[in-house]
């Protein structure tokens, strides 16, 4: 009985040690964030989004966006970075270091912050992909979405000194979706209504 208990303890300890050894090491807070040295794997290892924001801030400065600045962590109103592009337009940026697809909230937040920062353009830069709904909302609101593939290309071009090509990608126009109201009225697209709410209104009207 005693030997069996020891065997169980050894097995459990082995499983724990194996799990810990397989765990992906986090990016150290003490490491200097140098855009020339950071890889996509380093970004995946970052403990939280603030380090990704710091990376993008340093990258934008290295690209020559002299007026780029990082907003405060609290009360940033949905924007992590602000910069002026080569056409003289102010841009607001939301950074998303996610291990899963980025949803609607990113577009809603950065778009709603445009007036506060007096910005002409808005974009999201993510270390992952976007949900279909997020891409659709971005298309209707003119928000540029840079996904993981774009980020890797940006990083690679920057490291080889192709600054103008990096800026071409960053400053590219957003994919726009143009639909007339007739598309909805003719039934080509369906706007979901709260049918229960309409029924409650109808019942209230019948009671009067």
C-alpha cells in the first residue's frame, strides 16, 4: 500500500514537471523591446497587451513617425497609439495581442475614439486574425485591419530596411463595404429585429 502511494506521487510529479517544461516561456519584462530584434514568437510570448503596444510604439518611431505617441493605459478612449501618416492625416491605432480571433469590440472602440483624438483614420493591428463580424463592421466604418500575416510582413520588411514598403502597408486604405439601403429593403441582407420587443409593444397597444 505504501509503495503504491509513493508510485502515485512520483507519477503525478512527473506529469507536473512535463507540463511545466512544455509551457511556453513568457517574454521577460526586463528585456529591452528593440524592433530590430523582436520576432513574432517574442510577441506571442509577451505577458500582456501593454508590451505589444510598447513594441508598436517603438516600431513607429523607428519608421520615422516623429509625432507618434502611446496613450495612457487608462482613459485611452479606445486608442493605444496615435501617429500622423505621410499624407498628413492623424491615425488612431488599437493594438491587440490575442491568442484568439479579434472581435467586434476592437473596431467599435477605435472607431469611437476618432473624434476624441481628432483623427482622420483608424486601424487595428493584431497578432492574430479577425472574426467575420469584425471584418464586416470594419468594412462599413472604414477601419483598417492589419492581421497576423500583415504584422509578420511588416516586421520582415522593417528588419531589411524597406521602410517605405512598411509604410505603404500600414497606411494602405481600409477595405470598404458599400451597400445601399435598397439592399436591405429588397431582402438581399437581413437586419435582425427583436421580435419579442415588437410583440410587447403590440400587446401594450391592444390593452389601451
